C-alpha cells in the first residue's frame, strides 16, 4: 500500500513509517522542513517537502494521488502559539481532506486527541483550549465528508516502548498510551475497513492491538 502521512516527521508518524516499510508498504511523509528528509529516509519513507500552512488543495492532491490512504499526523507541537493550533491542527487537516477528495483517495485516518469535544474550563491554559477546539473542529470536518474516515483519539502520549496492548472504545476514562502503540493501532486500522466511519479513543490496556481492533471491527459489523 502507498500511505501518505501528513506531519511525516512527527514521532507517531516516524513509528508508523517504520512499521509500514518493514512489511513492504510504501510510506510517504509530508514534511515542512527539508532538513528532516534524511530522518524519513532512514525510517523507510519517501519524504515530500510541502508546507501545509501555505499549500493549495491542488498541490496536496498531486502528492496523495494514487495513495491507498492518507493519515493526518501533523501538529503545531509544544511551544507553538494558539494561532498555529488553528492553521495546523485544524486547517491542515481540512486541507489534507480537500486534497484527498480531489485525488479520489477515500481512506482518511485522523490522529486527534482524547476529550477534544469538551468545553474547556475557565482555568485551562488558553493555548491548550484552542488546541482542543481545533482538534474538535478538524474531526467534525472530516466526519462530514464523503470519505472513508476513522478518527483515533489517543490519551496522554508517552515515549515509553510499545507494549502492544491497548484499550479502544468510543469513550474511555482518561489514560496514557505510548506513541509507538498509537502507530501500531493506526497500522491495524489501515487493514480493517470495518472501522470506517468510527470515532474512537485509545489508551494503554490489556488487549493485544490486533484483538482490540478486531473487536472494534466486529462492533462495526453489528451496526
């Protein structure tokens, strides 16, 4: 499969690229900084330099055309201001969807955030509140499109090694998950078309990734 990943130099993206390359797929990572290209090549991915804060839908469609799926893994990152939470976490997600639609690529996986739909309490840091609102808006945008979307909302992300064991449901208690485990879940979702049109949360848990995703797929069959 040819999988195009927006935010190709992110930590989850790099894990996913390694997993895809290891099984013989063709990961393509969209990056803004040309200096990150070698890191992608080392992960087995093809780097494409394109700034999603200034690109057009036509430029994105040129990159994703012929892909089996696109994955939105971009983010403004820690230290960025509220403005970039909107231009990256919200607007770039919509731009990737625009490009996918133009190119006829139907499968779209969104990496979102747990509790993105909550009303931020008054004492929440305004930048983080903007981030949650941006994620919520991006998720709503992709859910409203004629795409084969899946929205994955991880809990608090850690850099611990993968456990290979997770918990997936439409709503979960707060929890943490390793970035590598998120990548394992994304890989499994790509192979599970029954998870299309599902928005789910994921944390570390007791089930092997394959079993957790199979259960989710079975629940989808029952709908």
